[in-house]
């Protein structure tokens, strides 16, 4: 079912809704927590919570902070080593089960993850570095890295006894959520802005989701989602940084790429940044690997944004601890058009503590990068993800790299999602 809506108020797309469910979960769902998973810590007030009592944001009065899964790393360090991990089939992100909240048995999964890390020698030559590799997340079940977050978030929803899940999305997360909800036997309620691509809208319907198309941009979809959530106590929110589990799923991108590099840490990771869920997830994963002695250093994390919506780049350049919302966002890259990211302090911590940085390029440069990667290396990048490739080129031109670096670019979705945008860009150039 599709509903057309035109809300008269604005809201950040990353909303703070919580379910009315009491968090009662347990072994009757068949979904068990892993041995090392100790619970959830609030990043703001530091309170530790039982994961079946606090299901979303921090419940402490006047806090509402982001909750982050925690583990007993001392216990893990005695049992989890490189040889143990390497002995497992490279077939899904669940091969890192010990570092995830839930066991693989009972998880809502379609064997997401285990995506290739593709060597791109022509791009390396063009950027003047030793190696460029693209982590191709377009190979996931619904064509984007959103599947990594949804496998965990929907598993948590099922464990917590949810019957309905809901979120606002620029597009890909909505398609992914409806797919995983369908697999779990849950009803899904998806709010998409009218600018979302046809593929995302079509597949939400195909997966049986209740799709609500909202006039305007992502903030309008977020406002409509909040209204729907207020009217339906049974809905379980899947918004990023509202559920504690989407960034936890995306951290596995880092586990994989380091293992694919024979446990060598790359010098730089360029990530297309809107809400920054994958960036902070990978930053957490890098810290975990050093804590466990699997690696001994952090890569430089670089947040890549469109110049038309670059709150993280502005905050980084100005030396701020948090961003200022962008009043009038304007970019073709809808997936990173997030004017008011809810975890900017964590993103800024990640790029500063890792000696990385932040870079913005304009939409023309981003679309040029997408077509150049396709024509030179054969890989199909969604325009949003091409911001990372464009950003890497810009960093190289600025002299950020000395020439002997290994640079990893995250392709967060397949170019087929928005092939019309890329083709229109070529046609505008007379091609």
C-alpha cells in the first residue's frame, strides 16, 4: 500500500521515537544473546542497561542519549584470534558472531556481508597512491550496506516481541527494512520522501511494506514518521541511532576489509557521510580490533560529503565539537542529504582521533567520479557513494597522500539503484 502525504512541519530524519513495548523478550523467541555481549552503554550519561530493558534511546530522564552495545573484551581476547576467524567460511557478517549482540542461530539473515574488496589499479595511478580498493557493498541482498544494519535491528525487534517495525528513510534503508521485516514475518511501515528513487519505492511495495510517500525531503518524511509513531504504540522504530543495533551491524565492514587485506590496516578509509552510521561503526570496530590485539593501529577515517549538504565538513574545518544544521540542503545525493545528523560528535571524534579528516565536493564532481569508476574499473557506484570516490580524488589533489598509501573507498550501494541519474548526467554532457 502506498500513501501520499504532505506534512506541514519539519523534523530531522533521524527521529527519537521509542516503542511502547515493555522490552519483554527472551529465549522463547529463539534469539539468544552472545556470551560476551554485556548490554548497552549510554554515550551521553554513561549508564549501563540490560538490553531487554532499554531497547532504543537512553531511558534516563533528561538524557535520551545514544545506546551502544558493549562486550567483555578480556574474555574475547583469550578465544578470538586471527586463525580462528580465518578458519571460517567467508559467507556472511555473522562469521564475527562473538563481536555481535545476538547469536547467528535465530538471526533474521539473508547472508548479508562478505562483500568483495576490489583492487582498482587505474584509480590508484590517477590518485597517485600505492593502492585503491573499493569495498563493494552493492553485492548485499537488497543492493546496499543497509542490510548489515537491518539484519541486527530486525533481529532485535523480533527478540523484543515486536509485530510492526517502522522508519523514515531516504530510500535504501526503507527497502532493506521492508525486506528483512518480510523475512521475519513482521509488518513494516516505511516513510520515504517523494524524491526517493523508483527502485526503492517499488521494492518496498514488492516486499509487502506499508509505504508512505511524503512530499519534500528527508526531514518531511521524518516528520510524517513521527506522526505515525505517535498514533501507533505497537510500532518498533528502526531509525539509526534510535535502535542501538544498526551501527553495530555496519561495523562488520571494517572487520572484513582488514581481514581481506591480510590483517593490514589501510592508511585511509573514505566514507560517504550523511548520518555517519557506517563511519562510527567502523571506527568502533577498529578500536575493538586493537583492543583484542588483532591489529595495532587505526586507519584514518575520512568523512566525504556533498558541498550542498556538508555539516560534518563545516564542523571539522571550524574545529567544532558538534555541527550546525544546514538550513537549505541541496544535493542530488539523497542518501547523504542529512542536514542535521544526530551523532555528529561521534563522527567528529572518529575522524579526529584517527587522524583522518573531512572533505566536500560538488555534485558534478561526484557524478563524474561515479562514471569514471564505472568506465575505468567496471564497478557501479550509486551517486551517494560516489561522494567517497570524489572525496578521495580531492584529498589526493590537495596533497593529503604522500604516494605510498592504501586507500579504501566504501561503495555503499549499487549504481543500478539510480542508473537514471548517472545516465542523465552523461546526457547533460552530450554523451
